[in-house]
């Protein structure tokens, strides 16, 4: 089976992890701050808070932005459930904004419409989570302009997008948002096995997230709410969690970051090759906005409706039977049973449903060989015209 995504682990990565195993600290040592600094520097952010997953990062990001009961969080339906669940963790309500039919990202026109309506109804969102699907950045300039007008805060879910650029600058530099979140799950671009990070240019948000990642406990006298009793003293000043990243994970991340730019460049080579090989097939290849340099976590094709006899499901099944580990990113979140119970109907977000009925993620990872890629294309040809 050729998987849709896969990590690359080198001898250097392994040595870096083993070195930590033989050191004094398996957790709460020097590697996590080093990894944070490395990512922050690479993407052009001032502060970084490493955690055990992007899901945790989204949670503490929303808490740091004071999302709570009676607030609304909006995001796209076409994302992993974590981009929406973070709102529910905070006791907020979640709603969605339909996607743009070309980029498959949250559509700024739809966002504007919904904001106008919400202003009339008195239920404007407090936080909008902009997800850079497959690594292609959202239209952040428009979203930022709307946030200035309507007063919501912006979290970029850049789980797919580390190493990608928007308007020529790395995603994560915070020019258009409050906080950006990365995932280091093995299918993503850079891995720490499990892991995530939140980056920001706001020192207050960074220290709040650092507090929340570790029980809400501080040893910093400046953060304490009363005088310390003595040098052993720590205070719990907020209700936090244990969302810490280990030193082993950070060491792997540091080692992987050395290859980030190469990883993304390789993904672009593969995407360009797919674009060429698929040009004559009845599929829509991913459109790239001229403002964007995608991280290319995913390569999503869409079947052209009505142009082929086999159904979307038949094409998908045929590819799986031929050993191609295709996937579908994503089942629109509002159609998940848990969300359906909140009253969402599938056709509340029609573009997302069109996308869902046509999209297929082909294998895309930096270790994919041209030979494997040719196998994928031949299998797709077979699946489309059996
Ligand atoms: C993978 C992913 C997450 C969650 O990442 P974890 O590190 O597995 O918690 C969140 N949002 C999106 C868009 C993702 O793809």
C-alpha cells in the first residue's frame, strides 16, 4: 500500500532522540525551549509554546483569547474536527463558514455575509479559526480586514502549512492573526510523533499559553498572585492541563526542522509532476492562489461531476483495491453525528458538500518516489475508466 502521507526519519533524527534518552532530562529540559526557538525563528514569530498536539495548542490558544461560555467560534466545515472542537472545550458555541470553491478554504465573501447577519442578530464570533487546507494559506488579508471591522480574534490552524508562505512570508509570522498553530503528527510536514506548537507575537498570550500547558502553575514571582513563601514555592494561578511536549519529541523536531525547506520543495516538485501527469484526466488538480506558497501537506484532486461513469465512491474503492492509500480530507465537520445533534443540516454549507462528494487525497509525502507516483497515476487512470 502506498500511504497518503508518511514521515521521513533519518539516522540523524534517531541519534538526536537517543542522545536525549542518555541525558538527564526526558521532559522539562533544554530541548523544548530550543525547539520553540528554532520554529519561532524559522517562521518569523516572537514567541512559541510547544505542546503535545495541535489539538492541545488550539485549546490553549482559544483559552488565552478568553473564549468562553456565551461566545462563538467560527471555522470551516472542511477541516479536521479539532479545529472546531477547541471551541466546545472552552464551553463556546461553534458555527461554520462555507468554503471557497477554488481554494477549498474558508470563503471570505461567505464570512463577510455571515458577519453582517451576525451583527444584526447580536451574535458575532469571538474567534475565527482559519484553516490552511492542504497547506494553502487562507485569504488572510481579507480575514484580517474583517476582524478589524467586527472585532474577532484570529487563530490560524496551520497544521498543514509549516514551511508554506503567504504573500512571500512564512506562515506563522503573525502579520494577520493572533496565534498560529502547527501540528507535528507523523503525516504532517515535520514530525515529533505527536506534538504541536502555538506561535504568537503577543507576550501576554504566550505566557498565558505556557501557563495553561502545565497545570496553570508558575514559579515566576511576577506571575504569582501573592508573595512566595520561599524558594520551594510555586502557585497555581489558573486552571491548566498537562499538555507538555517531551524532550524526546523536541529533539526529533529540532532535527526535522533542519530539513523543512527541503521537505516543502520536494512536495512542490511532486505536486508539479502530478499536475502534468493528470492534465488529461477528468479531474480538477489543486488550484494554487498566486499569493500562496503552499506547505502541500495534501494533494487533493476533485472528480469532475458528470464527466465519468464510475462514482466518486467507486473511484475511491478502486484506488484502495489497487493498493493506493487514498484518503478524504475531510468529512465536513457539521455532518459528524456529534455536530448534527446541535442542529446542523448537511446542506447548510453546500460548497463543502460538493467538495466532499468529489475530493480524493492522493499520496503526497517527501519520500514518495517518481515510480510510486507513476503507480498512483496508472491506478487512477484505471479507476476512472475501468
Ligand atoms: C492534524 C490536524 C489537527 C490536529 O493535530 P494533532 O497534532 O493531531 O492534534 C488539527 N487541525 C488540522 C487541520 C489537522 O490537520
